C-alpha cells in the first residue's frame, strides 16, 4: 500500500471514529479542578501515548488462545503466505511480521 493510500485509510478511520474529538474531550476533562493532580497526569500521559501510537504505521495484533489451539494456523491463514514471520520466544510467542524478500 502506498503512503498516500495509507494516509487516506487513516483519514477515513479517523473520520469514522472521531478520535480527535474523543481525545479533546478527555483533555477537557482533566482541566477540571475536582480531579486530582495524579489522575490528571495519568490521563494526560495516556492521551499522549494514544497520539504517539496513532502516528505509528505498524499494525499490532494480539492472538490469544490455549496451547496447540490453532493460533499459528489462524495467523498463517490470514497472511496467506505473503509475509515472513519471525518468532522470538517459545511459550509466549512474539512475532515480527515483515514483507517477504523480493526474489
């Protein structure tokens, strides 16, 4: 997907979810005096994390299930062999998925 198409998709999702409006609402709430400084700080930190994450072009997906319940099969079916998967550990599998190298 091109950068332009990716940005168009992000813009469409933003329009559907009103993310900016929700973040602004949360920011307005923490301006209230009756909210403790600690809570204000925590909410502000979470808003900043959300805004930072929105700029991240990567997709993060968690697939959770019992051992040998077909998680890898499910992921492979979704990816249909187009991507290369690197597994980093055994019991809890963290994977980094990259485009397959061009031959």
